[in-house]
C-alpha cells in the first residue's frame, strides 16, 4: 500500500460496506529488507466486514491490488 493512501481515503472507500469503528496502518518488514504496509479496518458489524471482503478482495487501491480478509478479534 502506497504511503500516499491516507486513513481518510480508506474510510471513504470501505465505509460503502458499513460503519467503521477504526482504521489502523501497520508496517511490516519484507524478507528483502523493504517494507510493506497493511491496514486493519474494524467494522461495527460482522456482516459489513464480510461485504467488504466479498467486494474488495482483489480490488485496486492506488494502482495496487489488495487482499482483504477477515481477522477475528477477541472481544
């Protein structure tokens, strides 16, 4: 994910699927020493998150193909 993609940009795109409670960006180190950027989007309702996965997995943001998957949190 490009550094030019902002939290506001992500909220604008992903709020089409439901009410978002938070967006967090996380940087991870690649094995070649570079970094990749991922985001954690939390929805208020599970069905909204499931819609986001259905429609956005394999989609494009800022000319980059994205992977969208559910991650169960403890709450």
